[in-house]
């Protein structure tokens, strides 16, 4: 438990490979994660080849760790495999819809997080790339994903070449609700975000972006409504093309 409290994201890696034996052992542990109906509606694409990493990099805004990590893992919603099994057993599947897209996403993310915990226990470092759902069409092309398969999370993995400081987290009372959801008063919001807003790096963030508050950096610079709506349209279009 204490090791989980000390975890941090690793973006720089040693020039040292991860053996197939270790990676497969981690997969075996990860695949024991909970899964709806014991259907395992997920797949993982392992990318080691430098050329293939270079093809993936633009989809992830060319973040350096995509090409520098020894292994890049793309966790995918996968209703393709289960559908094929059903069809070959004279069953009539109906998994190309939103319900099973969400179910597959839950399955895949449970596996991804379980893998990350197992990998960190072995001394590996990981970085979750939030960009996977920004450009799913590019990832689908790069990894040659068939119908009913959709990328939902990407993890870079390697032996750490850095020991960065931990980033802040909100206090428990900001997130944990007892019995029912208790909405936040204005005073609650001020109190719960006070530490985050007081950090020197976040104050610098405000200055660099010429904003008045940290919240404005998020809404006006990092994650704008316009960008989110454009990415949402792309995601819906790509979901339909993939058969969902």
C-alpha cells in the first residue's frame, strides 16, 4: 500500500529492454483483473519496433516517450474476437453498440491499471498517455485494428531513468462521498483547491499562459471546449467506422 502512495509517472527510460518473459508474466497478472461476464473484451498491442513507434508518435502529439520507451502498449476495446467466436459457434452476437463499447472500455482500463501496478512492483516505470482518444483513427491505422476494436489507453513502459517529484492530489474529502453525493459549496471549492492553487509551479503556469486563475489555464489553454467538441466528433465518427 505504501508503494502505491509513493508512485509517480516516469517519462524517461534507460536504454534497456524488457524481456518477453517479464512482459508476459505481467500480462498474466493483469489479465486476472475483473471482467464483465468473464468475456475479456480487450486486447493489447505491444509495440517495440522503432518504425512502428514512429508511426504512432504523431497520434500522441510526438511526445518523446513514445519513441524512447522500449515498449509501448495500446490497450483496446475488443469485441471483434468474441464476435468471431460467437459466429463460429452458430451464435448471433450483437456487440456493435454503445453499451458494449463502454463495457469493453471498462474491461480494458481495469486490465491497463492492473498491468501498471504489477509493472511498478517489478521496478518498471510507466506513463499513461491521455492522447489515445484524441486521435483514435491514426492509431487504428498504425496498428491495423479491425472492426469492433478501438484504442482506449496507451502506456509507455521501461526501466526508469529519472525520479521526478510527485504531483499534487486533491484531499480525500474532495473526492469521497459517504452514502450519497454531497454537492460542494463555494467555500468547499475554495478550501479543496487552495493547496493546488498555491503551488509555485501552478502559479508559474498561470503567469506563462497570461491568465488570472489556474482554472482559466485548463479551460482556455489546455482543454478547451472547441478542442473537446472536435475530438468528440472524431471519436463518434471513428466509433461508427469501427462498427460501434
